[in-house]
């Protein structure tokens, strides 16, 4: 049976007003009944949304489909199947499995909307022959290294069984390797020229001077964010660990890894050498009239000493760092360098790079514990000259996310002490209203905490009551849309930023799947855990 015949048969068996969920149930049942192979059903790969498909930026702002049967009556926010940018039967199977077990219909609907959101809406280009793919973060038509690494994190357990999905992720990695090889200090990029997709204009990059110079046909924005490079390693490691496909580690990829180590070496150095020669390998500043504004010290920011950590110009939120040594970004780098060494050793590739990765991982971790802990509390940023910034930002990597990153155990005493401060008014970017609270950051107004912070709080907790409190704070605050927004106004929950934020949607579903494994009794009527693909 070919795909067109399968679709025709489904349509003939369903009523006109059937829900998308019913369609999926019939599709899955028919696929099994007809022995239609799972891999073949995913053969559609990346689908170009038809001319009649709405822009999801607009689509995500209004209610669609039949409401969930829970008290919130959350809408069904997935685009029509023909308008989805990538289709995977394995992903649909996970949705059906979870919906059959989740005891709260509103949580089930939120998972149903968010788990496939990256594939439904953000795959703008895939060429299997060229091994290239372009993924947008949501309502901004650019590919962020950091966002992409997180947008696919919740699919990692499917990569070993879903060949089409693995092909997509491999193409994403290869495209990002090209980006990093050319511009290792940049974090957001235009579509590859092979795609023929139009370039989008970024007003925030106008009249911004960057050194080293950049190619504006490739780069959407050249803010140097250390975590972006770690996210590339994270996606690479998760792909290899799931597939054991060492062909990912081609010359393109190895060149990108070399560039990452070059940046690490350059950005670990102090602002002045022993003879007070000023050291600058990267600087970024806005000229008069720019939206970005000027950056002090010729675009180099605050001066730094030597610590053994790696400096960064910008945070994961895209905001400028106050001090260069961002603790959570270094923690993530330390973890991902270990993962890099693991996959290189397993594939018997580049043993010298593996040795470097292990050495850097150890030294960065040691530097964090030596310089970035003040009175048993992790500092967010330090400059290596005695100044520290005690705060946290919602964007991951954050201090709150240290267990999620794999840097330490959630019961680590220093983390526990730090977390109490972060989720309280002692953190300058913590805000609490009558219905929503959490951590925000300077990227949005101080009274706009991010749902992402409550997701991270769950990853950092073993306490059932705390987990449920955070979970339902998220579920109850989607402005009735059943999607995860960037930030929420604590004074008015219907005021939010970004209706379409794929990273946040992926992060929410990744957290629910984490609970399905380690705390199944909180989600299901039984204590039997659930792992996708098993």
C-alpha cells in the first residue's frame, strides 16, 4: 500500500469532523494492520508547508481544534498534517502512548501540542543528499545553535529507531558544523545558500561592528555565547550515542571542533598579558544609532583575569554578560567536553582531541569550584579579579539547571543552598505574582518570569509536592493556548511574549518525559515508567 492509498483509505473511514487526535489513532492502527513499516510512513521527511498553510506565528495566537476534557479545556494547537514541516510516525506513537496514560487531560493536551512542535513547525529545509537542514527557533527566521540543540533534545531516545528523524538531526549537525567552521564566535545564522530560502533582516544587528569580521549572507547575529558551542557538542553527542553513526564526524565536523577549541583557548585568557598588552580576539559593539548600543572597552566588555574558565561575551538569553566568566555556561562546557571525549573514544577518531577535551573538562570544573562559589553558593558570573554577580537567568544553561546539565546531582549541598536563593527574592530576577512566579532576566521586563525556569526547577527537584506545584503553575499559565511562552507578566497572565517558542515547547515535553521515567506516579495512574522507543 502506497502513502496516497493509505491516506485515501483513512479519509474514507473517518467522519468529516473527526479530530486530529482521532485521525492519528486511525493512522497508527491502520499502519499496524497493514504492516506498513514505521520507517516507510516517515518517508515524507521534511514537508514544505503548502501555500494555503497559515503562518504559525499567527496560528499559535488563536484557539484551534476541540478543547481537552480537563478543567482548562486547552485547544489542539498542531497544524494540519499537510502543513507540518516534518512527519514521524514514531513521534506520533509517543503522543498516543502518553495520551493513553496521562491521567490529567490538560497535561496530556499540553504534551500533545508541545512534543511534536519542533517537527511540526520549524524544519524549513532538509536536503538528504546535501546532508543539510535549516531549523528556525520559532517566530524568528534564523537558526540558533543553542536553540536547535535543545529543540531536538527530547527526541534523543527515538534516533536509534527512527531513521528519517536521525537523518534530519545529522543534517542539522552538518549544517551547524559549516557555520561554526566559518564563524565560531557567532550563534545565529541565515539559511544555507543551497536552500534558496530568503534571508531575513535583523534590525538588532544593524550598525553593529563585530571583530573578527563576518559574512552577513551567512550570519544573522554574531553574539558570542559560549553555550552555543556546547549545544553543538551536545547535539552531536546525543546523535552518536543513539545511532553509533561515526560518519557524522566528517572533515566538516572535525573542523568545527577545532574552531571550538581555538575559541576556548582565546577566551580563557585575561584582558592583559604580563606586560599589559591588551588581548582581544573578539569584540562586539553598536555604533551610534544602533538598537544594540555601545559596549565599553571597545566592545570587549568588563575586563577579566585568568581563572581557568572560558569567557563569554553574551549569555544564553542573548544579553550581554556583566562579567565574562559565566558559571553555568562553563559547567555545561565541562560536561559536554567529557561527552565529546566519550564519543571520540568510542568511534576511535581524533584521539588527540579526546585528550584535550578531557583535560579542559577537568580544569574548567576545578576552576568553577575554586573561583565561582561564594559562601557555599554558586555565583552566576565572575571576572577573575574579585568581582562576582549573584543572580540567575531563566535561560539554560543557568545555575538552576546545573543538575539538568549533568554537572552535579540535584541533592548536592552547594546546589541545594543556591537553589533556595535563586527561587526567592534574593535573586534579583525572581518575580512572583498571584498566579505565576519564577525567574526571568534582563531580556524582558523584570516582572516577566519565564515558564522555562519552572521547568528547570522540576529537573532540579526530587520533592513531589514541589514538582507538582511547578508543573501546574506551568499548565495553568498558557493564556489558554496550550503552548509554552517565553515569559509571562505576573500582573496579567494573558500578557506574554512569543506565542511560538519551539525551544520552550521542547523543554516542557522533555521534562514531562523525564517525570514519566523517574516520577511516573505523578503523571500516571500506575507506577510503571515510560520511555519513548522502548
